[in-house]
């Protein structure tokens, strides 16, 4: 990317609620920060007061403002009425923050938290770039698209129904941390044997009760097959899983205990985790699938069965058809099936190599740079 000129550039970014919406924003912020000295770029992030973005974004040295938000649900709930009332307040709060900051353009990466800021930016006649991570616009981005100047898509074929002049295919951005790390350093961090196979199990930022319970039932058999780094999440529905897993491991033979690392979150060490992993077991969210494809990591994917638009099954199918993943439906996930699939894959190094090469051809490694350039173009900085 070319360096920006010396004029101060002010940009606003919004999105969050889940890690899948925050990670692309983080990747674009990193790309923007590479373009110029800090004094040449100012970024305002508008998000929720208690989502993942409220914890992650301020650590990047970015100005953060939380606003009132209401969750968007596809089903009837009385909570929809209360949450709908929060959206106008969120729009007013976003208007106030945007008026004070005066950005040239706004990027929205989706999630219900992005809607108030997008509406506010539209009212102020600011250029709006909306990014969609999945194969079909999510509920929030379907609203945001009505106000968008440009819509950036991650998956070919997801442009159906959109005006050709309005959309562009960029791919899904990946955080710099995902590509970092070194195997030897990672092995020292987790006290693992570099010669033994390693499996990374993750349910995504929110965690997965189904995956956690399968791992719980698979211990100690799973640890007889591989070393395991297990990110079990800390969302309300999975908090008890951590305690169950910790108690189960505490009762194992010390040699098996040394082959298991249990984490609530995986942060900046994600690059080391990926470098060490010979195989990844996890959900099939758009961000996870893109990371696996870009890094060429063989995987066992368990799609979330009730994901919006069945997008996780579509994501998983894409990697399976490329030859990069094995797919297990959640209804078919048992401890025995998990151990069997892991054992089968790890015992066939040639197959793992073929899966790695097949996946690597489906990633979008330069998406963050593309989105950063699009945003700067909208802002008149190019």
C-alpha cells in the first residue's frame, strides 16, 4: 500500500457483538495504522458498552465510545420491544460522537451494535463502507446496506440482489496476530513436545457447549492421541464447562495433564497456537474458516446448526469440497466420533499435507489492505 499524505485523516469504525465482527475491524485498523505515522491518522470506534469490542479495541490505542444498542433477533421475543427502544438512543449518541469527531468516512463490520452508528453517519451524509464476512448479508448488514455507499463482500456469489455499482469483492480480513508466532516459542509457552502432534480445539470467541462436552467425554482418550490446546470460551452458556474440564483434567495421570492446556480466551498468542497446531477442531464461522484457509490448517468443523442463513454449514462445505476439512454435524458429534476422526487424520501425514495445500488456495490474505484502501478512497485520502 502507498503511504498516506501528511493531512490528518479521521475515520470512524463500528461493529461487534461477537468476535466474528470485531476481528475484521481489528485487521483493518492494523492495516490503516501501517499507512502513516500516528499523527496522520485518527480513528474513532463506536461499539457496545460490554461487547468483545469494548475490551479489545482500546488496547490498540484507538478512541472508543460505547453507545446503547439493541440485539436484533429473527424470532419473536418481548425483549425485541425493549431493544428496539434502545436503537434511537444509540443513534442520538452516535450522532453526538460523530459530530464531535468529524470523520471523513465510516466502516461498519456488522453486528447489531453497528446499526445506530451507520444510521447516524448517513444522517450526517458521511460515506459508509459496509463489510460482510459471510456468504449472505446478516440481519444487521441488510439494514446497513440501505445506507451504504459501498458494500464489501468476502465470498464470491454473495452479491446476489445487490447493485453491481455498489459492491466489491475484498475477502475477509485477518488480524496480524494470526500470522505471527513461531513453533519453538509456542512449544515453550505451552510446555509441549515439538515432536508430538498438537490439536487446537476452539468454539470461537463465545465458546461452544457442544464441543466442550465432546472434549470432556473424550478425555483421556483424546490426550492419548495428541497434545490439546482447548479454548472453551467464557460466554454465559459455557462458563460451567471450564470448571468441569478443569476438574476432569485434575484427576488424570500427570503425564496426560501435561498434554492439555485449557484456556477461556486465546488472545495475542493465537499465531503461536496456529503455528503449533497440526489439526484444528472448531466451529465454522466465517472468520475461523478464513483463518484456516489462509494458513492452510487441516480441520474438523462442527457447524453451528442454527446459524443465520445456515452460513456455518455453507462455510464448512466450502472447505470440505476443497479437500481441506472433515465436517461433523453437531447432532452426530460424540466423544467417540471426535477421537476417531482426530486419530484417523493425525495418523495420515500425507493426507494432512494435502488438506493444508487445498485449504491455502481458498483464503483471502490481502483483504485487510483492500478494505483499508477502499475506506481511504471513500474518505478522499487517495
